[in-house]
C-alpha cells in the first residue's frame, strides 16, 4: 500500500517539474502551434514521469518492515 503523503508529495513534484518541462519542451504551443494527439501524450508523460520518479524515490528510501519483529513492523530507531 502506498502512503497518501507519498502520493501528495509526488504530485507536488510532478506539478512543478512537469510544468517547467512542458513550458520548455512545448513552448511553441504557447506561440500558436497546433495541438496534436502526440503532443498531448507527450505533455501527459512529462507530468507522469516526475510523479513516478518521486514516488519511487520515496518508497525506496522508506524503512523496510522487519519480518522478525512482532507484526512485521520496523522497530523505532533510537538515535
């Protein structure tokens, strides 16, 4: 199960990074170039990729459950 806060954070990253990349890569659309199905797909992927990369990074760096701990949960770290 993916934590809700991870998806919210990944969505924020995708919004910022995807908007910047779309402005750079599809800037001619703002100047009146025609919108096509292919360009629409590119724009969607430009938001999807940062979302997935951010989510993957968060999931891969999160603590892993300890199968030997009661309930299979990670014990709290005492730092």
